[in-house]
């Protein structure tokens, strides 16, 4: 039997091709298409959920604006009108701290507090102005000095957002007055505030009704009428006052 040289066996073993790969294997076309299909299915599945999240986020912002509108802005305005008084004094009518208003602004005197901690009588101004995120309803106050008043200070934003604000005024007879002039020498029975969104649709189902309680000034009551005073008797004025007060508490 012929023997095989040992050196030839070793050389033959070394010359055999290696079975270990020397290059990195790539993805096949089928694997790539499968990954794309899975990604598309995930996107289609998540898209409605993400859209719902954004819609809920936007709705939450709208609800927050409405809550702020009802509690902070309208609440402050309602409280101020509860303390509104009828101003009667001497001098030029345009310089007197009396009630006046139109669709985008309103001013009236209030009893801000008496005694050491109070500021006495103030003249308030509410005006619609440009805000950071749309339009804003800004409140300012001025001190009443004798028969006139000083400059308005301390601006406070009551309501802001992409809204349009409209004031409306109603007399004791229920008549709607587009512009309430100082020469009327009385307060409107109520003020209504309409708020519209950027599309012109009402934000609230009904306008916000803000009643006033004072119908006559102290001067008109003491004089039982007179020049510049409405033709309302003392008994009728008191009756209206208690009626409005009871409505405000209900």
C-alpha cells in the first residue's frame, strides 16, 4: 500500500477554501420591501390616533379660554358693574365721570371702597385692543378728582384670544341703545357682551347679560328729580334696585 507524504496532506488542507464569510451580508430586496410595508402599516395605524390627540389638545385650549373668559374676565366685569354708580356733577359733560359706551368700549364710575383701605370713587375704562394672540379686553382705572377724573392707569387684560367683543346697552324700558352717551345721566338697565370667534360665530350660546343696580344718582334722589335727572320717582327707583339686586343674587 502506497503511503501519502505528510507534507502533501498539510498543504492540501491549507489550500481548501474557507467556509467563513469574509464580507458583510446585505438585506435582500424582499426584506427591504417587507420592512417598508410594516412601516407603512404602523404609520396608517398611528395617524388617526395622533390626529385625535391634536384635536383633543386644541379643544382643551378652547375650553381653557372659555373657562378663563367666564370666570376671570366676565366675572371681573360683572363685579365692577355691580358697584357702578350714576355720576352727576358740574362742568363740561365730556369731562364728567359718567357712564358712556359703544360697541368696543365702555366707561363708568364705581365705588371702589371707603375708609382707610379703600380708594373711594374710581372711573373705570374697558376697551378692546390688540393682544398677543388676537384681541384683548383691557381694564383701566382712574381716580375721580372733584367733578372730573385723572388719567387711566393699571391696565389689566381681562380676556384675550382670537375673539371679537361687542357691547350692547339696554335702557330701563328695554330699548336697545347702540351708543350710550354721558348726557343720559343714568345707567343702562343692563349691558350685554357678545363674543364671536374668527369665523364670526358666537362663542357662547347667549350673550352675557350684565345688570346694573343703581338707577339714580344721590343728587337726583335728594332733589327728587331736577335738571339732568331721569323722570323716575324715588319709590320706583328703590323698587327697580331691589328687583335687580335679587336677580343678581339668583
